[in-house]
C-alpha cells in the first residue's frame, strides 16, 4: 500500500447506532476515495492480533470485547496525505476532547466506544489494510 492510503473501521457502537451511512458520507465528502470496503465481524483472535500493540494496557480486555460484540465496516481510503488528514477528520480518541464537526465528536459515545478507527502511520495503514483485504479486493 502506498503512502496515500489509510485504513479505517466503523466500530460496533456506530454500526449499532445506525451511523454507517452518515460516516461514509463524511469520509467521501472530505475527499477520501473508498478503494476497499467490507462489512464483517472480528473474532476474538482477530481483535487481539489487530490491537496487539495495546495488550499491556489496562483497557485491553474491554477493547477486544467491544470490538468483537457486533459487525464493523472495514475500508481502505485513498487521498493525498491520507493518514494525517483522516486523523484530523475523526478527531481525538476521547470524543469529549474531539473538535467540533469531527466524526468522533458527532458519533462517538465514550473514549472506548469511539465510532471509528484510523491508522496512525503509513506503515500501520499497510499492515492493517492487508489484515482485512486481499490484493484483489482493493480497487486502487
Ligand atoms: P484507533 O486506534 O481506534 O484509531 P486511537 O489511535 O485514537 O484509536 P489508541 O490509543 O490507538 O487511540 O487506542 C485504541 C482504542 O482503544 C481507542 O480507539 C479506544 O477504542 C480504546 N481506548 C483507548 N484508550 C482507552 C481508555 N482509556 N479506556 C477505554 N478504551 C480506550
Ligand atoms: Mg490507534
């Protein structure tokens, strides 16, 4: 995956609350092109692998329980400066600290149940995209 891509998930809370359409609309309106898209559910094993970097954190069990409790939408997005621009679009991890108009300000409910994931580096975007999609599922 090249440097103009990022990876996102619409998390179980936002799916449960009926926000898939509104979030995809915000993403495309901000200039991101959806190059891969999937409605799926993480197994416990998937979630533990995806969030392995956080395994020593006190919220790890809460995080994997939350991320596996219902379906998610996974997507690879393309835009110049994608990783950084997408982090701006989603806002701070804690919705109480997220800027007005950001996806987390609009749709998240708490620091744990915060509506969306966004990759934090080009390297992780590539790893996370490959975790969810095979090459033939990416229309870049
Ligand atoms: P993400 O990686 O999902 O885009 P982020 O990069 O903003 O979020 P991280 O520090 O990577 O934040 O944390 C990963 C996820 O773990 C958060 O999005 C949230 O769902 C959960 N999380 C982070 N901090 C806490 C906390 N203090 N209590 C509960 N859950 C938390
Ligand atoms: Mg993160």
